[in-house]
């Protein structure tokens, strides 16, 4: 019988697709308990065939998830309003599209992302052991974890391999802040870490957020990939009350490029500080072959 983990009492805005809630508090960096520390709950989850994770932040990048799915249990994270869930159901067609994208990542060596604003970022994605995430929004096999709704493929590039600059444009998104970028931001990246954030108000806010943690690990880049869910809309943060959303829709928009910061269990980097940043109108290439062209997925 499915076990539904009770959400915590807090109604704080959800953190991104990784680890814990990271909504700003008076100190701008504290986190709240989300249920993963409750040993009895976790022990019970291990006895179930199918676990629905309804914690605020999701047990995504924690060892709790690994322990549950490692025992062959299916696990589905659910955190969006009902109408979003209904509208963004996955499908076999979506699954096939996500798996093709994952194969492209698996076979690649260099991921390069550009946009018309001057972005030019590269990362090493070589190797058979490259960690790749395939999400299509449902769990149809033992040991599988997914997040409903979803539709994207992503990888964790070789740690400290990302180089170049990211240029955010108005309309790109900042999650879990659940809002759009307001002005252009230039983010310099060296050896996998953000070294400078330049621009106007949003650059000031991003610098302030990262500095508040007083932890060099929060400046690291984490997973990178692109969205493939045709129904997902960029306008969701304005159409809905954004604080009612977890942000899955923006993460999955077809043809986005989404990168992230901080948490990376494959680099032994577990910090509650984690932003997911879906970007529009990017071109994503793997070894010189476009998989996303100016914001549209390239299917072959
Ligand atoms: Fe994430």
C-alpha cells in the first residue's frame, strides 16, 4: 500500500529540485525540518512498494531516496497544485523523448550553451559513468524515482569542469524564488564555480544570496540539461500564484536550458543552497551538434 509521507507544518515556499527548503528567512539562509529526520517514517517507507514523497523540499538528492529506491521501491515526488498535475501528465512518447536526450548526453564529451546575449558556457560530460537524470513524471518500474510533473534530461558534468559565462536575460527563471529574471545578469564561471556576478538589481540579489551562506560550496555549478515537456508553459509564474508552485513547470518547458548551483551528491557537495535556473532562447550543443536550437528542442 502506498505510504504518503506527511508534509511538515511549515508552508514555506519549496526549495528547488534538490534537497531542502531554502526560502529566505530573516537570515536569508536558514532551513527548516522537512520530515527526512523522522526515523520511523523512513523505516516505514522502506516497507512499501510505492512511496509518494510529499515533503516540502523533496527527498531528491538525499541518501534517504537512495536507500528507498535502492531496495527496489518506486518513489514519486509530488508538490504541485492539482490542476498543474492534471495538465502536465507524462506519457510514453515523453518518456521516449527523454530517453533519447539522455542517450545524447551519455554519448557526448563537451556540452556547450550559447545565447544571443553573449552566453558561452562549456562543461565536460565525457565518460560512461556520467550521472544522468531522466524524468518523465511517473514511476513505472522497480527502483525508479521521478517527480510528477517532469519532462527533461540532465547530467552532472565533471566537477569543476564548467568554464565560460552565463548571461541571464529577462524572462529566464529563478527557482525556488519562483520569479522571472528582471534584468540582464552576467555570471562568470571558472573551474566549475561562479567567480563573478555582474549586472543590475538581479546581480545584486544573487550576490547577496550566495554571500549569505558564507560557504564556498554554494557557488558551484551542479546539474545541467534541457526540458522536453510540450504542455509546460513559461508563463506559469505569472498565471498562477507563484508561491503556490514548486516550479516544476518552468523546469520542464520544452527547449529550456536549466542549470543549477550548490547541491551535487556526485561531488560530495550537500548544501541546502540550491538554485535551479531555467533559461529560454539558448542553443545547447553536444560535441558541436545542437540538441536545443534557440530555445527549441532538436529531435533526430
Ligand atoms: Fe535542482
